[in-house]
């Protein structure tokens, strides 16, 4: 067999295998770029007030999100709740079956009530984080992406005090 005929057969066989694999693989419902989605039909976190909130500190790095932990979940933007992004959230308590927390940010803003929580493994770049204590979020535990770390008790207490001070 000539070399070019052999190469043609190998190329055809390879294409057939790729096509078969493509047809057998379910299509992902995510953008090709790998970027996280910015729109969700039902947000896993939503704004709430403090009514019915039970504050507790009970971190347990067991794979389930607990009060006192920093976790990652999708948080809607304040100006357009249909859009948002994944961000770290300090869980400060519970409301029914859901968790209640406040988002963390690495950007200090003078026009917002924020509590410095410092650095931790939730930020790969080691930047100081600030809890946005004016905005309480109710989080579905099943929508938490991952645990980030246990927040030390003194920092947790400072976040809760900030929430109470601002009326969260």
C-alpha cells in the first residue's frame, strides 16, 4: 500500500472515531469559552432581610456548608438580579432549611458598609477580603459550589456585629 493511501485511511479512521465520540458525548450547557455563566433561571442566592435568621457558629469541614465557613456560590448582582457571578460567601446562620450569608469582596469601597475579614484560602491571590454586611443572602445549600475555609471565630463575630449594626 502506498504511503499516501495509508495516511488517507488513518485520517478517515480518526475522523470516524472523533465523530462517534462527539455523538456519544452529551452536549454541555456551558459556554465554549469555559467562562462561568452569568445568567441563571433561579438564583441559588437571593437578597433577604434578617427576619427568621438564626445566627450560629458551627463550622465543620465535612463537605457540607455550615455557618462559620466561607463557601463559593453564585451571587446575583444588586443592580440586575438576573445576572451575577461566583463569589465567596461567609455563612453566618440559617433560615429554615437554607443558609444565610454575606458576600466577600477584595475591593474596599468607602460608600459601602464592609467588615475586614482579612486573608484566607478562599482567595488564591492572598488579597484581604471584606464582608459586604449591608446585604444578606439566603443560599440554597445544594447550590454551594465548594467550601473555602473556616472563618476564625473573632472574624465571624465581627461580621455578625456588622450585620446587626447595619440592619443587614
